[in-house]
């Protein structure tokens, strides 16, 4: 089935990878609802024609998330496509990772995926069609130091993806993950600036250290991640489910 005419929800859709995914889906004719915490970038995406509407909610607040999804479906119809993109990373060695940091990382990067998917999956199954794409990370496929909570959460996303793919295998619903490497976004720029501040190293040097693990020697572009998501939502990907696709220049194979 083509994405054209289908209602798609993209969490964290106001900037970075989420905005690129929204543009790709909207360009393919999907009716896109954006969900995020910041009203201004969401509204700007709608004004620019990259989405049909937006809902403001913090994905770590289950009641607010449920209400936002209910409003979106009331306004634009049942959801056929769910892209769980909202997420962020905080860094600290394990000895300085307190329970609050751990809980924040799991709530944002893993529990929100569970909550959003739990709300829309039954409807997809009952209608016989659905596409769930979870934006994980190469951190869901391998380890990185100093981001243990984030790595644990993203591994959880990949595991949840695989479990739900098996649960829905005969239903017409597919559940997949894309796993970007270091991607050229505002979030990464903030991480680079923070590392530079903490270490006293120039930002350019920090950036080089981030891309060192990518055999292509560069940052991934948000549009490259969006292209993988669009493929998984398209007509040629019906037999693909339970996959965790690295978009990382060969960093993880």
C-alpha cells in the first residue's frame, strides 16, 4: 500500500530527523500529524506544507500522549503509520549515572515507544494494515561508553520492535526500526558543544571524533534516515518486519 492518503503520526516531528521524516511522508502524499513539546517548530512545519496538523504533548506523559493521539485521530482519521522518533541522549559514566538520569532516558527513549504503539496497534491490526517504524540508533545495536542508559533504552526499542513484529506478523502490520549513526541535527550539535565545553577541545575536533567510527567519514544526513523510513512505509516493504536497519555509513554491519 502506498503512503498516499494514509494518516501518519511522527513524534518529535518538529526538527531534525523527525522533521525530515515528516517532509518525506508528506511528499509521498501521507496525511501527517506532528507531535512534540514545542509548539513553534510544529506549527512552522504545517505552515510550510510539510504536515496536515500538529499536537503538543510530552511523550513521557502517558495521559498527555494518549489525549494528543486521540485528538489527532478525531481530526484526521485512524492512524495507519506511526513513527516513534522522539528521543534524546544524556551522557555520564555509570558511576555518575543516578536513578533520575536512568529513568529519564528510559521514559523518553523506550517507554514512550511502548505507550504510543500500545495506543494505535490494536486499531491497525483490526483494520488489517499498519506501519510502525521506531527510530532507534546504532546504540541499539552496539555499545558506546558514557551513555549506558541511552544504550540500554535503544536496545530495548530494538527488542520491542522484534517482539511486536512477531505478534503482528499475519495481521498486515509491520514493525521495524531504523538505527541512525551520528546524524547532522541540532541535537548532535548540542552534544558536540557540550563535549567541547567539558573537555576544552575545539568543536571541529570533537566533530571529527564523532565521525571517526563511520567508514564514510561523515555525519549521516536526516534525509537519509527519512528515506529508509519512507521505504519501510511503502509498497515494496510488506515482507520486511522485525528489522533494525542501520543508516550509519557502514559503522554497524
